[in-house]
C-alpha cells in the first residue's frame, strides 16, 4: 500500500532577508487543500497590500507531487518567481505547503537570473527551520462484533494505532474507529483472525 505519512508545516512560519536593498519576506503555512492554500495567499496579499510583489506557490499532497500545485509571478518577469518557488517546494521534504514571498523593491534591479536565485533562496530559507509535524492519512470504519471478542479487539487497537470514536452496546457491540490508512489492511486481517470471521466491518471513509 502506498505510504501516506509525510511532513507538513506545523504552523505559519516567517523569515525575512534583504537582497541588494530589496526586502524579501517569506511566509510559509500549512495547505491541506487548494482552498486553504488560496485563502492563506489572499491573507498575506492583504497584509502586505503595499508591497511591490506577493509571489506565491503551493503544493497540496505529498512532497514532490504536482497533481495539485500552483504558482504566480505576481508582476515579476515571467518565470523568475513563481516557477523557481514551486521548484524549491517540490525539492523540499514537506507536503501540503504554501508559501508567499513578499518583495519591497529597494531600487536595485536584480535581473532575471538574480530574481530566480532570490526567490529560490527565499523558499529554501523558509523551509530550512520550518516547524513540521507528521501528516497521517486516516481511514474511518465501523465494526460490529460479539461481546466475547471485545477484550481482544481492545487489546489490538494500540498495535494498529486505532482510536475509538464511538461505541454502542446492544445485542452486539459496535465501534466506530479511526486509524492510519497504512494500517487498514493489516487491521482487517487481524480482526478477522481474532473473531474467526464473526465480525461486520464497513469502511466509512477510506482516505481523508
């Protein structure tokens, strides 16, 4: 099964540097969805509405994935900001990430090569000390079993990093569980073995 764990930004992170009298402010944030990436970009653009440029890029998904990615030069010469920023993100080790590099022009032209180096370096600097956490994609499932199997099932939950979300006691016992997608197949196999197949199992949310 495809690995679903990867590093993501733990919170908003900001660094600043001056390059040939221009002030560059790099803001990095979590972006678990395209909508959240765009909302973050809009907030930074509003915060620095007086800046010359608010260039941006984002990658939604695992590190290096291009399925949901975006970028903008925001008025800088074509290909000198958004593309190198996105490239720097794709070569980083962090997923679900958005970055805005705000530039206050200081009067010295950097040239195309200088701009590419500046925007690439800003993103690299932003990622260098970025606080991260692990993103674990989860599956949600419902199981129904006999009372005789309850103790055994509860003992195996920790092994598979499964968490009980709700429980229901009637003629049988029902649990709604959440666990990492990478554990789902092994958990299903172990559950069938433990109960000798006497269990009802429904995957409610295979990948969230």
